[in-house]
C-alpha cells in the first residue's frame, strides 16, 4: 500500500497527471449523476464507478509504461467478487443471473482478445486480454460486445488519424488501455 501512495504522490507532481485526475473526477461525477437519473441501484453505480476509476489509472500507466499492472486487475477482480456477493444478498432473485452474466462477460471479453492475441502473434498483449476479461466481468455478457466494438472503433480512428498525420508508423505499438477506458465510458454513458 505504501508503494501505491508513493507512486500516486510522485505522479501528482506532473501537471498532466493532475489534469488527468481532474478529468477522471468530472467523468465519475457525470456518470454518477446519469446513473442516478436512470435509477441504477447503488451497488450497480458503485460497480461502474469503481471500474471507471481504476481504468483511469490503468490507462495512465499503460500510456506511459506500455504495461497493464496485474495488481490493479486483481484489485478490480476482488472488488467485483465482493460487489457480486453484495448484489446477490440485496437482490437474491437476480444473484444467479448476475453471476452467469459476469462469468460469461469475462469469458467473452477475455476470450475475444485471447483469440486476437494469437491471431496477431502477440500484437495484442496479454495485459489487454486480462483487462477485457475483467471489464467483461464488471459489465456482463450483454454489454461487453458493444464495449469491444466502441473500443476498437475509437482505437482505429485514432490510429488512422495518427498515421495520416505521420505521428506514428504503421507497425508502431500503441497502448490499448486508454481506448478501453474511452470505450467503457461511452458504452456506460449510452446506457448499453
């Protein structure tokens, strides 16, 4: 825990990180208001806000280190299990459905990107595979496909624009977690 606090304190010295955190807070507050308007349960709201908050950190780290930290993915997974148990207690009639949806979302999200990892011969990293598995666990099977579609479309548009502007080369790797963040925000904001 001390290492995380030190890392966060060091990052706060960077003006871009402070702006990034401000943007994260604005997004979180906006989504919380939207979820309230659409009468989401408090547990569903917490689930989505936790996911978005940690995705902001993962996106920042992936953008700068081209690595998705397993500790943050594990934190998200443990948080989802805890929230799933709470949701099951509060909504006992929906507990099994939530478990099945989370499990299938995890398998579908992670499975699609595992397939992409093998097809691209490592062009899609295992961090991205695990990240989509965890995101699928949070969003469920009904939301993961539109989320994948939006994420891939946003990354494709960005890549094409950057190639046309000659900011990146054709074979250059780009961090994918920022696009996962954007795709997740767009999907949740549209209520998919």
